[in-house]
C-alpha cells in the first residue's frame, strides 16, 4: 500500500451541509437540582403551580393604610392615623386596618386586611402610635399585588431556554427544587498516533505530547458537552477497532490524527469498514485532512493531527455540532466587528481560518503556521476568509469570533 | 426603635469607587491538573523546558529529499530518486538520506539525517522504489523546524492569561501535567429574612421562596468564584452574628435582604458592630437599599431582598468585584450595540438598570417591576441609563450587556 493523496476536496459549505444531515439534537433528558442548573437547557415548559408573590405585599417600608383616609393630606396639613400593629416579613397580620388606623409594614411583608395602600416612611412623621401622613396616596400605591410576577398556570420557562442566573431565579421563585433539562452530549475524544507521549513523562526520540486531547476537551466542555478522553490508540487496525468499540458508548466520536494520507493513517479505513465515510478532505486552510462519517448512527469526526488545524476545525465545524446536539442556541454573541490592522493574504480556493489579536480596537494578524499552537494561544480570536478571497487589505472591517 | 429612612444616597460612581478601594485580587494560588484548567487564570509565567516540535519534522506527506537533487525537476522531466526507507510518526529514522535517494515520510514524522526538504506526494509518481519527483523544491520546504512553535526558555503563558482551549493546548504541548493558577474567590451567600421558605417545601402563610441564593450563586460561578450558600438566617441579631462568624471563612460575604430601612433590617447594625459600613444606599433603580462594608478585612455586600434588584446590583456591582478578585479581565466582550425599539422613561437622579430583549436587531424594553424575577428571566440583557437622563427615545443606539 502506498500513500494516498487527496483526490478530491469539498467546500466548507458542502462539508457543513453533509455534517448537518448527520446530526440531530439529543432527545435524552434528565432532572437536576437547581444548584447544578446554570448553563443547562430546559427540556420541557415549566408551568407555575403557585402565585408569585403569593400574597399582596408592601413594596416599600412604611404604613399600610386605607388610601381614602389620606385624601387631602399634605406636609402642611398631615392626616393623623393611629398605628395599631406592626407587620414584618414572614408574618401574617392577624388584625384588620380600619378607618383612621394604620399598621407599620416592612418591604415584602403581607398586606393586612382592610388596607389598600402603603405610605412610604419618608412621607410620614411619627409621635408614638400617632402617625402623621404628609401626602395623599392612591389605592394600590406601594403594594405589590399577589401574582404580579408569576400567576398560577403561567409558563415560567420554555423548552430551549438556557438557564442563566435570572432563569434559575424564576425556578426558585416557584419553589422548584429541580428542573428537567436536555442531557449533555457525551463525546469520546481519541488522539491516535504512535508518536503521542503521556503528559508528565519524558519524550522518547520522535515523540510529541498530546495537545488535541486537551484542546478538544476544552471545546466540548465550552459548548455544552461532556468530554471523555479515551486512551491514545496506536496506529494499528486492531487498536483502532477496539477504540471504536469503546467510543460507541458515547453520542459523538472525535479522532484526531490519522486522517491525513500517510500509509499508517488508518482512520479512513476503519470508518469505512465500520460505517460510512461521508467526506474526507475540505478546502479549508488549515484543516484540509478532515473526515466526517457515521458508525452505527453515531457521528464521527476525523480531525487533523496538527494541533492548530485540529482546533480551528473544532471552532468551525465541531462547535455548531455540539451546540445543536445540546439544544444550545447556535450563535453565541461572541463576535466583534473591527478594522483589520494589516493586510492578510489567503490561499485561493481554500476557506481560511486566520487568528488575530485585538489591539486598540483593531484585529492584528497573529497567524504563525498551521502546526503552531502558539499562533492560537496568543490570539484573542479568529477571522474567516472565504475561499474566493485572496487578499484582505488593511483597514477592512472584519468579524472577529472571540475564542 | 422606629423605622430609619435613607437620609443619604450616593451616586453609582461613588459607590464603585468606595467598593474598589475595599477589593484586591486574591493572592492565593493553587496547582491543578490540565483537565480542570479551562477558564482558570495563570498565576505565574510558564516557561518551556523543551522545544516544540522537539525535532525537525515533515509538514506534508511525501518524500524526504536533498533539495539540491530536485534542481530542474519538472512534470515533463522528473528527477528519479531511490526510496531507501519509510519514516512514520513516532519513529526515529536510523539511516541517512544520501544524494540520489529519498525516504517516504508521513506528516509529523522526524526528518531523517541528510534530508533538508520534503516533496509532497502529490508532486511525485512512484514505480516501486523509484520515485519520480516532478517539481524542484527549496531547502526547508515542507519541513517544520525544531522549536518553530516553542523554543526552550520561551514564555508560553503569562501571569493573568485566561486558560481557553488553545492555552490549555500550549501547556499540553510542553508536556505540563499541571498548572499554577490563581485561587477562585470563595463567596459566602446568605439570604436573610423570616419569610424565606426552603425549596421543595410548601409555603406557610406570609412565606416566599429564596430566589437570591440561586441567582447570586449563578453569578458568582459565572464570574470565577465558588458559591457557598449558607443556611438562611432569621432576622435576629444573634442569628446574624452567628452567620457572620460562618461567613468569615470566605473571601467575600454577600447578604441579601435586611439592608432596607425596616425595623427588623438588622444587617446595617451587625456590619456596624462587627466592622465598618462604607456606604448604605445608592442612587440606582432598582437597587437603592444596598450596603457595602468591611468586616475583619473581608468585603461585605448587603444586597436588596427584592430578587431583581438584588440581581441587577449583582451585575452592576458584584461582577467587577468577583472578576477583580479572581484576576479575570474586567470587561468580558459580551456587549452589543443596537437601536432601542421603544422609548424608555427613567427616574431623574437614579442610575437605571433596564432589562431588554433582543428582537430583530433591536433592544425591546422588557422591564416589569423591581420585585419581578420574570422581568429578568424573559430578557436577554440590560441597558444602563445614567442618573441625569430622564428619557431615552426610540431608535437611540444603546449598549446591551448580555446576561
């Protein structure tokens, strides 16, 4: 067997269409406690079984009154009322506000029967139990009515809502101790190659450390998945078959390395034997030697072994897949428009992923070479240059996707 | 004791200045394994003890050659070379490329001695061991030189770098199994109030569920902290003193509730007794009854009990504090500029936090009332309206901070 050059590459758009056809949102869901809910996606509409607030309550510190009693009150001619009780938060008042009387009330405390408004403490003066009201107020003033925030039967959250702080708060408001969310995609990550050494051990001649296992795990976690790194497979067919067996317990399988055209690059053969190769080779730079296929219904990526090629393809191809499987919104608002600080040349016919630093509101080219992880670790994000563009002049307004 | 109205509020800018003076980045650091490193902040420059790559390597699949041998080669007049060996990734070639010979080589494999360039497989044809080179190449072509990405002694990461995928990858590249990062601030969260019921239990009359414990925990976790909710304290001085004792094991203390002016709002008294109140009352809407102080060197926030007031103040005041303590960059790029869809009126003299939904590229006002958690859970983010502004007309370009 000799080396097999790429006979055919497809465009990035074609690759994305083929990948899309192989991906569906995961339909598994699970119930988790609120403390673990941050960032998760609601799997079913949540309907409230109670009113929030569950009672009319004071929205200011002051005095619960009958609004009609304050008619004509002013600073010059205050209306005197007799304070008969104090109502604190957590209390249920057991007496009634009658004409000519009032009750001291704290913000959030339940309104006593009979009262229909709250006079702010700032609008009163007190002399023992005699409260002088210095302003006229209307019915309902400074009162938060029962169910004003959430009414019984109200849909508090909808399927697909991402649980940020305020949405977790909305669940807490209705007393929910747990929430039903979409399961996170479980992703098998497997770096192949005889040259891969283990972190923390010395390199033997010809060896390098595994970078892709770590960058891919971080991307998977950043975009709603659970990363399951699997022990590095040697470049033999039996080792790769055994690895596939282990991977099939997961929802998505990502190989890195072994998808180029070298004689020992066997991923292509293994995916072909075990399932179906849907494409092999994309007109992107870096990242051409990329494979996508399906094995027993599970999508399989074969990513380039070169670390920055692997990672740039992860941003362009894998992130949308992860987010779709996880029911997360496809576009996170993490892009910025700014002028390009210096001219960038691009290879004709290849969609280019180009790293930049953000400096003084401009995008400064930060690309080194496709094997260089530092070209990415020193960048703030990337721009994409369409396949037909060969040059982007300095000053062009570009869209930077932030890492 | 009677109710104590706010005699004085300070501006938001004054409040931020006072808070800033009480906050310093945490100087505790810790060593963690790479798998846990995502999102953490590097505590000390990381210098490489090795070259990456550790050897000259092929950057294409093809044949390792002596460039001079290919002089004058073309498709019409190919230069024949004799293939003497194959070099795979992970191998160290044990023979030498001599004039007139070549070795098959895979991308990433170490360059054999004698060779100084790689001819791409696409630029050759093979007939057994006879390889016809159809193009002339220059010295170094398709070779990734040793140390091209990272050289021994090179600073791979700097103190303050946030560990995203590519930076974790850079650590992996140099064989690091662990990394020294700044400790995350440990934040005690305590909701006070006799009216607070436990999630999952039925409400007694006058009770409500605790929302702030959950929204504050989410904000703390979103911005680099570890949330430690502490059992809800009853509104008594001994209970609050005991709670403070428990909180002092943490780096930052956040109370919610109990900072308004009601008779039972005792946080002010407790902070005054145990430490120092630096302000109480800010001219913001919502969120006026907010307290900041110091107890035994630990910053203490007293947040309003009303859930959306508590959360809006968390965004405006707490997020910068958390990020600064955690050594995270103060401005995360999560803002968008867009026109306001409808007029918004604002209270004169109070800096307003106003929730909006993003719809069709416009910011649609989504504010309900300051007690309403749903005014935030249905919004995508917020705009801020300066204290002196009383009206923002429809169509005004506003900055939306995304939740």
